[in-house]
């Protein structure tokens, strides 16, 4: 790879490339990515102008640019502007989803951008803006609510002097002055500001713009004052953690993170967050458990933002050669992932691993959860990279990036972790990949049939054909493959906080979606009870796929039935497929441990 990345209009110096290859990126590097993103947005806006008629909006934006260039810059770089441009151009190429709004309403948002720029620049103007289910979002300002019954309509916004009004048939609605004043027909954008002077982060808490969510727009959902105050407190906590533990990243983040889209809280230890390469600087996140979880989430999504910015400058992969992409195991997803998606996840979770590595050094001595998270994620990212580091589709930049991250992860694997946390992390990592295989790996029908015949004939070992690596067939029912890890997190949090109590295994499993009572017993270290519970589960006709993986972990933990444990820990899909075939053929489910031991005997 050359010393620096050269492009027609933007150059990323070697130091910046090296920062990003290490999963880092300071303020100067982020400024360069933002500059490239600005050029990209301008090109997309010009492409939209050349493709459809947005003349009035273009003219008003040009006037605002001459009067207040920074205002137009703010609106252009708003994450929701990027999402809108991508959606509009996708619809113009006739590749949009049937669920998307009518094309005139989408293209008409150019008028809303221009109106926001005109208002902020203090111009006199009149322009048509689209009304979506009664709402008119003006990016960076807020959203008006108009008395319109039609789901898709048009209003006229007139601004003169210090006043501005929306006009629709039979009604007018005034825009408050100043714009940040709330009113019965106006929801101003909320801005959260946290941190000390000189290190302050300010982001928009976006709750009404339809393009605030990724990848599809949604209707407005204004937050209550109480909910907004909660997000303020959580962000204050998260920002204090990042300033203390990740100061360089925090400095880069505060200059390039622009908006936060809040969504409802999810199950404990299972936050959801999303970014889009089209919405540079925007993050969508569920209400977190606490400030530390939010800090980890922000690091995760900021990694995606940086990599997306890099990908807009240079590819990490050569193009697909087949009609259907290769699929891979991603330890953070329930579904198999294409190569590009796996790379995105690797980059994001390298950042998460680095976060927990730093956090465990500052966390209280009794905080075993931080040690567990670091140990688990370093295993996950290392295993993900080992799958693909020699892949022929990697470009020179992609190969250099992956090699750098692998070297970093190798160093992390040598760092000491308390024995108990390390053992739990290894348990959860091996359990997760085994559950994934049980769902998504499918032995061939001929191999399974031959194995069934051999079993019924009393053969000493299964046929060699069952040992061949089988294809990936995505199983849409695969969900909650992280259940064991979540149960372990409850256990560790229970140890760290005496106010929390898991109670019985049944109660513990009920707290975690997708968890079995046997999983809770395994997480608690009761291998014998877990074995019996898994065997009972596997005796049912609709036995869950994950029970095969769990049974393997229970046998390994107990140190019994080594052939069965080995087979189920590494190839549970074989036992599952043969077990199902035998049940269909004979009407009787064979003993799962005996079957797994026989299947594993060929590898002894």
C-alpha cells in the first residue's frame, strides 16, 4: 500500500490512514473525513438537481449560502440530509421499497432544507414544503404540526421580516420566534450539551424528523420532558466516562457526532444501536441500562461512522464475483453475514473491546463485568478475523487494515484477566458459535441418510460423509444466540450489586428472551443439572437448536462423555440433523448423549 491514500479532491495522509487502520482516529483525521463527506453530499445534491426539478429550493439555498454559508453547511452536513438524499436518489433509480413515501413528497424535502436555511439566514421568501401525516420537519430547526387530513400534502412557508407562517387550505400556523421556543404547533429540535467548557459535546436529540432512523424513515415520536431529561443524565454519565477513559476519541466525537435518535429501552444487556454510511454523524440508540453501556454504544457506532467515511474514499474489498455472496459467522449477530458486513462488525467491536480494556482499568476492583466484557469481545473479534484474513477479495488497504487489527487483538489476548471471568468468557464464546452452527450449518441430505442407516444397523462409527464441512443455510428462526452471555452478565452484575437477585434458574431464564432453564443452570456453573435439563429439552419434538450446543458445554464443564462433548461443542449441527431424521423415521427420539458420543467417535 502506498504511503498515503490519494483521491481526486481529497487526501488522507499516511498518519490518518494508520490511525484508522488501528481502529482509532483523532480530530484531524475526522475533520478530513467530514470534508470528504461534505463533497459527497454536494455531489449527491447536484445529482438530484440534475435529475429532477428542485429549482426553487436550489435558488433559495444559493441565496442562503451567500448570506450565511455556515447555516447551509450545518443543514448540508446534518445526518438526516444524507439519509434523505440517499432515499430520494434510490427512488429516482426505481430501486426503492414499496413502503417508502411518494416520490414527490421525498423530492419535495429539498424545499424543507431550503426553508430551514432561509429562516436561519433571515431571508424573505415563499416556498412549498411537503407535509407528511400533518408534520413538516425543517432540518436543524424543528417540526411544525399542521391541520392536514391527507397523509401527503403540500404547505407554503412564507417568511418576511421577523415572522414566518405555514399556509394550508383553511389555516395558517406561525413559526415561533425564536425558533427554539416550543408551541402547540411547533416542536423545536432539542439539543443536549454535556461536559466541561472546552470539552463540551452538543448533539441534537432528534425525535421528529422522519429520516432520523436507519435505513427507513419513520413517523415523528416527540419525547416527553421527563424522557429528554433522562437522556440528558445518561449522556452526561457516558460523556464523563469517555472524557476520562477515551479522551482522544471523545475529542474527535464531539466535533463530528451531530445527532442522536433515541428509541425505547430494550431488554437489559441487549441495547440496540444503528448508524448508516449515508448519515455520517448520526446515531440511533435505544435507551441504555446506564451511562457505561451508553458510552460503549457510542464507541461502537462511532467506529461504524469512521469506517463508513473511509469506505467513501477507498474500498476495502473487491467486488462480488458470484450472484449470491459468501456468508460468515459474526459473533455479534444471529444471522450469517456477507463479507462486507462482517468487516464492519469487526471494526466496530474492536472499538468496543478497546473500550472495555480501558474501562476495566478504571472500574472498581469488584467490577467483574468489565473484565468479562473485555475477555469475551477480544475472543469474538479475534475469531471473526481469523476466518477472513487471507480472503482474496481484500484490497491492499483492506488487507493492511485487517492485519493491523489482528496484531492488536493478538496482544490483547495475552493480557491477564481474572480466571473466573476468563473461563466464563470462553464458555460464552464457544457456546455462541456452536449455537450459530446448530442453526445455520446443514449437513447434506445424503450424508444424514447414510448416518441414519448406519445408526440403525448398529455400525461402530458414522460414515465419513457426515464429517465433511456442510453448507450455510440461513435459518430465520435463529434468535437470541447470546442468551448464555446475557445470563452470565446478570450473574456478574448480581455479584457486583447485592440488590440484584437472580433467584431460581426458572426465574433467571424468564428474565432473558430466548433463554432456557438449562442455560441458566449452565451460566450458574451447575453442569450436572444443566445436562439433565438439556436432555429433557431434546426429548421433545420441537427441541430448540441451541440445546444441542448447551448440552455440549454442560458435558465439557462436567468432564464427562468427552466424545459427545467434543462433537456438540464443535459440530452440533450433525447431531441435530441426524436426531431429527431418526425421530421422523422411527417416531422415537434417540438418547442425545449416546447419539452425540457415537457421532463423535469418528473424531477420537
